[in-house]
């Protein structure tokens, strides 16, 4: 049994190898600016890796937002039902009032 688990772990290590990104040439001012904001114990590599992850998440979120907007537009065009900004703001005001009322009722 232990041998079986050890073999599985060895296989997993082979699958989870790291990959390299292309080296990045930057001007000295950009490098100095990056180094000036490093936290205690943080390396340039970890800053770049964190920045890359955040940019990937941002772009995915942005793409999803655009897709939802386009889907909403298509639905509005299909149904002919459109809402003005005033309609939406009024809807949000009512939701906020209800939420405040619920919170006040719970605090009593």
C-alpha cells in the first residue's frame, strides 16, 4: 500500500513541473521603481509572478463582464425590454431601503 502511494506521488511530481516565462528586458528606471516597492523578503521574481497572476485574474474578470453585458444587450434586443439608468437606480434604492429595514429589525 505504501509503495503504491509513493509511486502515485512520483507520478504527480512529474506532472507538476514548473515552466519558464521569457526573460523580460526593461529600462533601468522601471527596474529601480520595481525594486523600490519590494516588501521585506520579497524578490523581483515574486513581485513579477504576483503581478502576472493579478493581471490574468483582471483580464478574465473583464472578459466575463463584457460577455455578461453583451448577453444582456442581446436579451434586451430579443425581448424589447430596456431599462433606463433611472429605473436601475430606483431599483437599487429600494433594495438598499429593504436591507436597512431588515438590519434595523434584527438589531431590535
